C-alpha cells in the first residue's frame, strides 16, 4: 500500500512461447525465470498481493512453489498469440477486485528489482499521475531511423528542428519502454485500456537492468550476467 492506495501485483505468464519454448520456467541462476519476477514482487514494499495470470499448469505450479498466489486459471481465449495484454490485465482485475492500483510485472524482465517497483509506484503517486511505466535510454535514436520506400528512397521517422544532428552527443535523450514495470490506477486503466497516454510518467532504469527475454540469445545473455556457463542448452525447471 502506498498513499492510502491498495496495490495488486500481477505477473502474466502464458504457455506456448514460440521464440523460447517454455521460457517462463527455464532455470537460470538456480531459479525458474518466472521466479525472478516473483521474488522482486514479494520483496516490494508497495505490493499488497501478488498474483499470477496463466493458462499453463506447469507455470502455475512453479509460481506457487515460488510463493506467488495463483487464484485462478486464465481462459484459453486470453492465452493466444492474438490476445491483447490489456485484456489479460482487466480480466485479472475483475477476478481479483478491490484494489486501487495495479502493477504489471512481465516475467521476461528478470533484472528489475523490488526497488524499481517501489520507486515506479512512488513516482506515480507523488506525480499525481494515473500511470507510470519503466523506461531506458533508447539504443537507436529516432532521429537516426528511416523508412525505405519501394523505390529505395529514405524518409525520416522523425524530423528534428534545425536538421539532423551529426554527432551523438548533440542528440536530445530519447527513451523507450523496457517492459519491466507498468503501474496504473485501476479505474483509469479500465477506462483508457492502455498504460501509456500523455498523462503517463516514466521511471528511468539503466540498461543493465532492462534486459528483456525474447530470444535464445537473450537467455544466454542473462546466463552470462549471472555467471553461468553458456552451452546453448535450455532446460525447464525440474520441479515442474
């Protein structure tokens, strides 16, 4: 709870990942990947209750063993490739009612900490904003990105005033969502159906805590960061 507001933590983790099969229960650093987010959520001082939304029995079992509440099983219709994340969040809010604020913690962001969670929630509350999302400095600046037409001609996605800077140090800082922490007022989120509007504030995170697990290479990078040997094998949790 923060500022008199009750806070629900939500970890969404469906089965059927195509990029990295079974990635939510891959063991990295001695823990299934999903447990990294569960541990951060449980250590958070802001979150009053941490719950899982999943359709997969193995993920649900791994979450329970890691100390996460699993009060329901997600409907299959909300676990397809086409299912929208916001529908998953609203479904969870309907199933676990009575909270003022929701914190979405994607299990693909294992390096986010409890401090990141609490600071993002605090920033939303102290800024009197309806939502806060975690961000990191963009790897490629939008001023240096282009569309390519069928005839090969290039056009800029964003046209800077005064012309395109030639030196990186002359560029204004650009930020991108890193997917680690999403916070929102529950009623506002139901109405707007998104975490990001012009009212949303951004919580900056460093690149070394912004790793997003989407590919086998991302898993290998996480293993390197935690000091594991990288042999190319991907093993699911033996407890599942």
